[in-house]
């Protein structure tokens, strides 16, 4: 930008400024972490700014010593506490400055102040008000990074934006849900008993296709879909009921019952125990497996505010994990059982293995 | 799907990705305020040395002050306050210190709302707002000043200057015209020359400036400004020797503004006179807000001493840029675009930042920067936007012409 055309007007005091280059580093940096009711944080404020705010240079020698900063500690603390305010759900949090240190940043020497504190509540909108320096330096900015109950956000405070409100509920909801999707996927993958049950149920449908005229692919697909849907719906029902503690069953009973479902489904592979009622049995046994998933979820401590997102995420994760298994397993099963001879062999061998594993778990969990 | 469409889609994707990367970087940099902190060994350890401007501001702040505390401001208090604002502004101008400008603006804002500020105060406020790219608010203040005094030369000049930056050339023409109707003023002539230089009449502007410079009444300050305008117009027109002569004379007359230095440095770099660019910039890169000059300095020393350039980049430039980026929406897009283009070789980020910058200001250097990034990324839509802008305004810039021709050949 042209700078000094105004000089032509002989208004010597006033020169057009170099507007395009007005970017300074007279910012402060505030990090705050709020976990439950506890606050930890660090503020970095330029020593130059503190000189303007509280007057550090007591001997007027243009040098700010560590001693001068320490002498001004009471003034600095008061200044900071008056101008940085935190509240959750309209309840003010108590902040207190801790250790002082010094850092060298591109904008010069900064005072680093540890912050700690406590809030009366842990849920609700977080409101951070910041007004350091604005009355003395309009170009000052407060760059804040905030970690609030598992959710990160940032804000740049300016004279026009001195209050920042952050309601973590929405963002945390989705973030938590995403986290729990991962948990759900992981638990179905490492839950070998659930997988084996599913494999056995699928295997039974595949191997008990009629030997002479194979069930049409479409019918087989429908049958598998019904089975998986029934299992999903069933375990979702009991997962929700158990997590909400509307129905509680002893863990040992649930785990033994799950082992029993594996044994039963293994037998069903060898001999069509369930007849054509695959999905009905999948539903019934799925109810039992849902209690098992609930036990896993119970091991992960959930905040009451994040309960719904955790539950939804976990359940979704279980379904996605299950779907991934099916996408790999079904084509493989169809391929290897395509020939009658293999199918006839696969039924007793795989059924027997599944049964044995189921029995092993049943005994182990019952003792 | 045609090649053009594929290119457009690729461009859009790369822009989107770069935006994501930029956001991620900004977020992560905002979160990670990593700097080694320490507790000094002794109370006598000097932690910081105060700049003269800070000492001056601090003295003012901490001295007993009656005017600021008066609830009922009489005529005398208002005059005292206005003088104080002017002092603060002068101090900022003298020291070129960002906090001093910030302090002056904070002071202006203390004017009690129940009293109409004098035009002078509005003009100071506008100058301070303009400095932080708050062009809309600056315009508002200047228009209010003009309401009080429709012939206020300073307000008209500043409005014209803002229009030149934002590319509102219709407004500029009006303000220049209103200035021309007043008693002969070289500033009005300069205003017209600047406008002509940006709207396809560069040769006429150069002739007018040459004639004005030949006038015996031209003061040193007048000459400095006229030479600067002439240098930048000749630069864009590709008149090498004329540009050099005007740049040198403006520099000799004491123009060390960032605007002038960055244009002059760019011209030297374009002429591949790296040593001269280095000499020119070396005394100015330590100043506040000198980030763009630092980038040009890096560019100049990269040719003579790559190792020194690397150290300069790592120890000074990159860290400063990272901190600047933390201002999120307030970040300096032009500096970041230039940094991405010249230092980081990240054309996609350069384009994103240059586009954001172009939304704010459309000086020739902003347009050129946008075009450079767009050509590198092969962003056809942006190249077309620049081409349209050039067509509409008639802007003459040999560098831009070459870029657009190259882009056309690429397509």
C-alpha cells in the first residue's frame, strides 16, 4: 500500500501507514485443559506486554530482570485473574497461577505461567472470557487452545471477540461415537466366541443346501441376510437393556450361555438341529450375545453425558466388524463348499471343531 | 470427460486437500505451543530489553492521567485527549512499532461515545484500522469525517488509497477528481497517476509524473512519492531502466517503507541482481512486520549462499511464519502465500492463501501472487478470474501477461 501521500498535505504528523504489512507477533498463547472439574493450563504472555500492563521496569533501566518479574508477581497474578475467566454452565471456575518460567519466542521473551483450577460442575457450555491487553493494545490477540472433556477447540481472542463459548456436547457426541465405533469393531474381532457362533450359523446355512440342486444364490443370500439381521437386532436389544441396567445378569451365566450357543450351533452344523429356522435361532441366541457385549462395554467407564453416543458407537462398531467378517467369510464358504464332496466333509469336521471349542469354554466358564 | 474438466477436478481436489492440510496445520500449531521454557538462574538475569517505544508507552500508561478518568469531558479534556492520540500515533509512526499502533488504536477507542469525534481523530482511527486491513471500518470513519468536512483532503486521499488497494477504481476516480478540484495539489496528481497506472494508461501516468517532477516547487517528500509511483508503474510496464532510475531516486530520498522496499526488492530479484537485493534488504529484515521482506531476503541469499539461506529459513523465517499462522482468520494471507510459494514450494497452500488475500486486497502484487500460484497448480478457474480482472481493469503488468500466456499454452 502507498504510504505517505498524505505528506503532500503538510500534515506532517499523519502519514498513511503501511497497511499491507501490519502483522505483528504481540500475541499471547493460552492452553487450557478441562478434565471433569479440574483445570490445568499454561499462559504465555510477552514480557513487553506485562510491562505495559503492570509496569515491570521498576528501576527504569529498560531491562526487565527475573527479579523484577518476581517482585511484580502479585500484580501480575491479579492482572491475569481479573482478565481470564472461565465458567462451565454459568458456574465460575476458580483459577490460580502457579510457577513462573520464561520462554523465547519469535515475538520476544515471554513469561510462562502455569494455571490450575477447579470448576463446580463438569458438564455444560464452557465460557472463556479473555481481555488481557486489549485496553492498552488493540492489535493484541490471545490465541487459545482448549481441551474440554475430551474435545479440542481453539479460538483467537481480539478486542471484538473477548468471549468464547464452547458447548462440547455436539462435537464430543460424534467424537465419542467414532471412538466407540472402533471399540465395537475391535471387540467383535477379538471376541472369538461371537465370531465362531456367527461362523457356525452361516456354515449351517451353506452346508445344508440341498445336495442335488443347490439353493439359488439369491435365496441363499436372503437366508444369510435374515440370519445376520436377526442376530444384530437381537444382540442390540439386550446390549441396550443391559447397558441401561434394565436387565442385569451375572457375567458368568452370560459367558457360559454364550459358550452353550457355540456348542449348539456347532451341533447344528453337523446335524440340522434347528431345521430351517436359522434366523429364529440366531435371534434367540443373539439375545444372549448382546449381554456379552454389554459386559465388555461395562468395562469401559462411560461418562453419563456421553452414554448415548458411546452406546450407539459401540453397537455400530460391532455391526461394522461383523459385516467385515461376513464380506470375507461368505464368499470363502461358498467357494469351498461348492462341491458336494467338500460340503459333506466340511459339515462334520467344522461342526466337531466348533463343538469342542464351545464345550471347552462352557466347562471353563462354568467352573 | 475432457482434459479441461479433468484438470479442473484435479485442481479442485488439490485445493480442497490443501485447505484440509492448512486447517490441520493451523489446528495442530494452535495446540502445540512448543517452546523451551526455563527458570532464570538469578534475579539479576535480564529477561527482556524494552524497545524505546515500549518505554514511552509504558510511561504514559503508568503516569497519573486525569483526562482518561474524567467522566464528563469538557472541551479542554477532549483537546488534551486528541493531542494524546496524535502523540501516540506519531510515536507509532516514528518507531514503526506494532504495539505502539495497537496502543494508539486502543486509545482512540476510549473517546466517549456521547461526543462526536473531530474529523482528525476519525482520520487517525481510519489510518490505524487501514493498517490492520480493516478497510470497511476505515472507510466508515473517513466517510464520517467527510460528512463533517466534505473537502477534507486527508480523508479523500485516504479513501482513494484504500480504493487502490481493494481494487475499487471507480471510487478512486471519484476521490481523485474531488481532490483535483481543490487548489493545486501534487497528491491529487499522484492519485490520478496511480489510478492511470492501474487502469491501462501507464504511459500517460509516467509522462505526467515526469512533468510534475520537473516542477521547481516539488519538495523532497513530494519527489519521493512521485518517484515511487513512477518506479512501480515502469516496473509493471517492463521499462527496466526507467524503473531502476525511479527506484534509486526514491530510495535516495529516504523511502524505506515496506511497500517501497518490497517492490524494489522484487524488481532487483526479477533482474537476477541478488546481491543488490540482499544489500537493500539486510538492514530492514529485523524490523517488526518485516516478514515479506524476510522472504525476499531469503530469496536473494539463496543464490549466493544456500547454506546461509537454509539457516535463515530454519532459525528465523519458518518459526515466525508458524506463529503468524496461529492467528487463524486474522493470519496474514499475503505473507503466508508468498512464504508457501517461495520458501516452502507449496503451490497449493500458496493458492489458498493468495485467494483469501485477494478477497481483501487487489494491488498488482496481490494479483500477480494469485496468478503465480494458480499457474503452478493449474487452477484454470482462478487463472480465468485473473484474466477477466486484467481485461476489466485494463491493468498493465508484463509479468502477469507472461504468466497468463504461459498458462494458455499449458491449457
